[in-house]
């Protein structure tokens, strides 16, 4: 199911951190099915310095975590 050749042809990037963009890793039908099955509820947008992404409501925020005195 995975296109291993797509992994082999991908170049790792190192700026601003280590990552890789793997094109065509899954067949189109599998990609669409995976995207359609991803949960859409109980996510909120979290915006900070230079980023914006969705956090699940299941994750604790810093307000929820007690800091030892």
C-alpha cells in the first residue's frame, strides 16, 4: 500500500528542523479515505509565534497543569 519508491526518492530537510515531504506515499483512494476518516470534532485552533495548528480537546493546556511551588 505504501509507495516505498516515494520514500527512497525523498530528501530530508534540516531547516528550520528535520523533516521530509513525501509526495504520493499512498494511493489517491487511500489518501482520500484517510482524510475523510480523520476526526473533525473537538479541535481548536491554537495560534502562537509563527505557527497555527489544531489541538485535540483531549490535550491539556498550560492552564490545566499545576506548577509546583
